[in-house]
């Protein structure tokens, strides 16, 4: 099968990829953005976004993703849907292979493949996915009208989604492994003020049990005491893992967690390859910095191409 070549390929269509697409399209570079699912990435898992500048009243995750894609398309962003299964970065021309066997090549690559929710890895978790175990409050909250659900985690996602769940559920119990939340203060304040949210501190969920769906959680506290909590569902929101299965991690000098280190200009260890958004090795994963990194990555790509010619 013949390989199609582009000067720039952008892998992934979340906020980093769509911003890279916008910048590449506006600078009239020969480019292609490849997305395997829905444009927007993890933004689509977020009910409401209150901290993206310019949207004074906030915006839904769906609408923000839609606007980002429409914005890039206004400048003729070139994109396709496809699942990249392997990437060869051993030569100056980078080779990408898609699931259907098609191959693509590029001079410069921006990796924006993002991340996905981390599982707890406990008995009952896999068994009850879709039957009470969820990784997305925004997607599944309406199924729990007038019910009792648990949320596991203490970060921004867990606390924000716990609040969203109270629009449907009667009661939300947030279970955290420490006695202090990691989430930003304004989200904490809202959760503490919400009468529908209660907290189980210093505790781990060890098992999810039930017959046809989730019925109980077996919880172990840090003093070694077990207890059982009756719930109708559990939302596991304990951080993210990198979408890196198609990447040559050794060449990219991936960190321990499988995320890709870069310099300040988003350049990775491989010449002509940039990484932007949640796949980057970093502390802060916000939509705004993913978008910023997407822009930086295109400028770094332009710089690389100029020096190449
Ligand atoms: P996170 O910030 O990494 O927090 C993960 C939470 O899960 C932590 O509270 C952690 O506990 C807990 N945890 C991790 N592994 C666990 C395990 N095995 N068992 C039990 N608990 C576990 O992840 P996140 O909340 O998904 O957020 C990801 C990124 O997106 C962050 O950078 C976040 O700021 C960003 N984000 C921002 C917003 C916003 O600005 N509105 C909204 C959502 C997400 P410890 O605290 O003890 O480590």
C-alpha cells in the first residue's frame, strides 16, 4: 500500500491536537490530524468547564470541543479518523501505520494522544463496567437519578464530578485514601457545602460486589478496619494513564509512568517530534495548557522544518 506523506502529522484531536491543527492550518503548512475517536478527547468526559478563559459563564465540555474543532476547520484543518497502531521514529522521515494496514509518513510529528482514566484494579471492577462501575460522571450521571453512588479519588476530576452527580443522585459518597483532598480549593468548598455529598476519609475500596450490578463496596480504612457500603454505582476517578501503546517509548525516553518528556518548546528526545497535552510528562493537566502546548508544538515544528530545508 502506498504511503501518503505530509510535512506535519498531528496525532490526536483533543485540545492540544485541535489547537495544533488550528495553528498548522493558519500557517498553511501541509498537515494532517489523525483522531481515532471523537474530537475533543477527555474534554468530552467533563460536564462543565469553568476555568477556560473567555467563557465567562463556563461552557460544557462538548461545546468547547465542538468550538475548537469548528475553529480549526474555519482555516481548513486537514483531518481524518484512523487508529494509529505503530510509529517508527528511527529515520528522519517518520512512519505511521494504521489499524487497517495503511501507512503514512511525515517530516515532523506532534504527539497529542492524550490519556485515559486509571482503573483501581480491584475485584469486581472489570466485571461491573457498565453495570454500576463508571469512569465518567458526565456520561453516566443521569443513570443514577435518586440513587446512592460512590466516587473514588480526591483530585479535581473526582470532586468536580461528585458535584455534577448530585444533580441526579440523592447521595454521593466520596471515598479518598487520605484525609485531605488534592482538588483545587474552590471545588473543595463547593463539595463541602453540598449537603448531598459525604466523605469517607483515609480509606481504600478493596472490592466491588453485587449480583447483576454493583450493590456493595468493601472498604478498608488506614487503621485496617473493613466496612461495607451499599451503593448503586461507583465512579472511579483517580487520575490518568497515557495513551502510548502506539509510541516507541524507548526512543522517546518515556518517564516511569509512560508519559513523554519534552523541553519547554515541546520537543521530545527525537528530532522533529513534539509532544503536547496530557501525553506530556508534567504535573499540571489542564485544558488551557494542553491548548498552549499544541500552539507551541506547531511553532517548534515550523522551526524544525525551516532548518531541515
Ligand atoms: P489527579 O489530580 O492525579 O488526582 C488523582 C486522585 O486520585 C488523587 O486524589 C489521588 O490520591 C487519587 N488516587 C490515585 N491513585 C489512587 C488509587 N490507586 N487508589 C485511590 N486513590 C487514588 O487526577 P484527576 O483528578 O483525574 O486530574 C487529572 C488532571 O486533570 C489534573 O492535572 C487535574 O488538575 C486536571 N483537571 C482539572 C480540572 C479543572 O481544572 N477543573 C478538572 C478535572 C481535571 P492522592 O491525592 O492521595 O494522591
